[in-house]
């Protein structure tokens, strides 16, 4: 016998066999409960080799993802903590910010670009009188 089943708006067709009273179906065994593993957050200035080279003013991608917004341009002055660009990875946005005040020297990506972990995104030059 064929049945049509709708689950959460999705329609599925299934074939069902009607058992005689003599036939016994196997008991239902629930699958094991999923195990929750909390995500580990890495701060943007962790010192990770793939993170950033702050002495050279280089901001690298902390994730593999898609560039969705770049609100800065070469020559633009930025303050510490100011947004340099936004990445999307697995439907989550990651904001890449300036580690210190400075001037944007070069932007290596634009919206729509795919990036990998450790890829250079933006180069900054420290303002006069500030350590790089």
C-alpha cells in the first residue's frame, strides 16, 4: 500500500506493508542522543600564525568563508576596533576589526570573494607615533 505523508510542509511517498497478526515487527529502538560539543572561540589577536601579523599590520581571515561586506578602502583612516570587513561562514557572520588605529594600505578582497583561513584580507599602516 502506498501512502503520502506531509512533514513540515514536505510531501513524502512511502510504501507500507500490512503485517498479518502472526508476523511481529521489531521493537523501535531510539537513536542515541546527540552529544553537544561547545564551540571554542578564538579571539582575533590570539597570536595564532594563521590569524594576524600585527607587527606588519596584516589582518588575516580567521575562518573559511565568503566576504559579504567591505566598508573600508585604501587610504581610509580607521580607529582601533573599527570594522574592516564582514565574513560569512556556515550562515554566521564574523566581523574583522582593526587591531589598532591606522590607515588602510591595501584591501585584498571584495564582496563575493571566497577566503580561506589565514588568507590576507587587509593591510594597515600604523599612525605616526603608534607602535605597529
